[in-house]
């Protein structure tokens, strides 16, 4: 087992960012909720306590048994984590007179302390807290302050326990990465050997042992996660992996043929199944987004089940599950409220009696891409924008028909190709087009038209948890709009979505 940093989550919205920063150092880490902390194993070399939306003064605030690790392992408390360390050991935490949210600057800090190594005077940090530490326990010493917060960082004398009131994991903390590196590499002694190549080699060896001569079926989507999962499993068991790529009739223009072609030469055993009409039939008359998602998911399961029965003695289901999915399923408060249901192979019913193998369950999306690169997977596949499982079915607002799919495929083709042509595709995290249940008056030539409206959507993001609308050049948007209206029969108006997430979601349904 590789050495790891244990991150104990008390419900902060940015806990995943701590893990991402550490993974970027080629150090393995895991997130566990405060109420489900595993036994501290020998491979744990340090512990980080996350922030929280709670106050340590609340009766129902997250409680941590720090005796399990404090004094034995290096510990870093962040925001709530720092306040809890102080509060639980005799310090005083009180409401701030002025809630400190936003940028602050470190001053009066101890440059000789290992946690503050290579941190600059007046370094910008990001604060987000309503409480403040007004009195530290005995043996705790202040190692940094800001203009309005005396205890911006502290150290416990005689042990490797630290706390910071700010959030070093967010990009607004200019030298936050350096501070985390000081803790993870210098104080905890991480060897930084958890590289994509090392991960791939270890995972392939583990898959060989786990799967043996068994057969595995895997649903390919043409996206990053399922492709990297397939390549890893294929390197372990070769032709015993059976990949199925289902055309639900809701893919982008020519995507079914292009995805199948992209897998040629990769040595994957892939079968393409065109089930478009089955999906169209199931969607007939449905307008509610959840009803459409459920119908698409149900038919996908039926088609996948039909095809899986053609693979004799299949025992495993391969999935491209990644770490954010795992974190969500065991979060502090359990799975979050359903904003929209998700569709993937994970929805397969128990009657299929298949064991699950998930080679990517410890990776974030960027880690998946790094592993894919180390496996020499085509950069075009690794750089593909995320695409929803229900495809264009949730980008056609209202009832889905084959004709509406045709219109949106043409629109989307112009939109995505335009981004590529103008070298904007890689700047954008995700882009798509929506066919609205609205018709508008227009004029083409001397004739009045009454045709459909489409909305174009493009966002920038790191991981899709939050997103900003992409500020694309006006000349480019004008060109794309003209192309769509002139070349796609049935559309006479184009709008551009300038909503960010939150409050809007990336998809419209």
C-alpha cells in the first residue's frame, strides 16, 4: 500500500480541493467523513482536518477523536479544523466581531517554523470564517497573524501539530500550495512517488490478480473515464474484456461511427449496438426532465443486459467510477439532495449478478487524464469535453423526436467545430447547445418565418463543481450564429447562455 495523507472531512465545500492539491504533488490521499474515520493504518503519514460550515460552539458540531493521531502523526487543521484543535484542548473560540471573508495578508509570522518555509511577507491568504480563536491552549504558539486575526496560524510545541485559520487549498491563497507542500513533503516526509506511471503499473497488476481468467463487460461512452478504465482492464486481461458501445440515438452528429473508429488500433474488443429507435419509442410523449432521464436509463439497462447475455460466463462489470463519485456516496451527510438523477452503467439492476470492478475509483478527473496520457491514449479522447449520459435527450427541452435530434445535432456540430476551428475548444471546459421549446418570428429573404430557438452554452471550470460562462469573442459568436441560422433548417434564432454555476447548472435539464 502506498503512503497516504488522511483527510478528515467535516463538511467543507472545498475539501476536495485539499485532495486535489496533494494529488498534484504526486502524493496519495484519501478523504473520509469525520463520523466514519477508518483505523489509522501504517501507511498514513499525516492527517489534515478540513473546514466546515459549522461552528465549534454548536451542540451538533462535528466531533473528532484527535487522540487517535495527535502526537503520533503530523496534523494540520484548516479553518474549522484549526478552531477544533484549539477548542478541544482548552482554547477559546468566539464569534468574530466582523466576519472575515476574502483576501487577507499574513504578517508577524515565524519564518523559521517548518510550516512557514518559503512563505513571503504579506502573503495573500483566503479567509472564510465567522468565528475566531481568541485564546490558545497551553503549549500552543502563534506562528502567523493577519491585520484583523491574531491567530491566523499556530503550532503545538513539542509535536508536529499545526492549525491555519485560512484556506491554503484555494487558488486565492497565493502561496497556499507552498504551505501544503511544507506540511505534506517536509513535515510528513511524503516521497512524492505516486505518479501516473506508477498508478497504472500497480493497478494493472492488481487487476490481473483480482480478475484472473474471468470475463468482464464494460459500457464504453467514448469519454475519458470509460476509455481509460477499459485500457487498464484490457492490459490486465486482454480479450476477456468485452466493451459495448450503445448508440441511444442521442449522440452528437456522426459520434457513433467516429467513436468506434477511434478505438480501432487500441486493441480493445468493442461491439457497437445501434438502439436508437428503442430510445425514441421510450421517449415518445415525455416532457419532464426526470421522466426522460429515467426512460433513457431504463432502456440503456435493457439494451446493455441484452448484449451482456451474449458474453458467455461474464462475471464482472467494469465501470469508470471516479473519486468524486465515491466521496459523494460516503459524504458527511450522505448523498446530497438530488438536483437531477445521473445515468450511467452504475444503474444496472441486481438481477445481472455481476461483481463490480472500478480501476479509477481513487482518481479525480485530471488524474484520469494524466494516467490516460501515460497509457498513450489519443489526446483527442483525453481532451474531450464531458457529455451527459442521456446525451441530447436532456438538451432538447420538452419531448424528444428524431427530427428534433437531427436539428440539434446539426447545431451542435457547427458549435463544437467552430470552437475547434478558432482554437477555443481547449479553453472551454464543456460546451453544448440546447433546443428550446420556443419558436420565434424571423425574416429570411422576403418571407416571414416562425421557427425554433437554440441556446449555446460554454463554461470554464476545473472539475464542474462550479463553473463560469465562457467569455468568447463576439466575432466568433456572430460567425457561429450566422452559420447555424443559414445552414440548419428549422432554426431562426440563436442565444448565448451567460449563467454561471451556481445558481444555474451546466446542463439545462
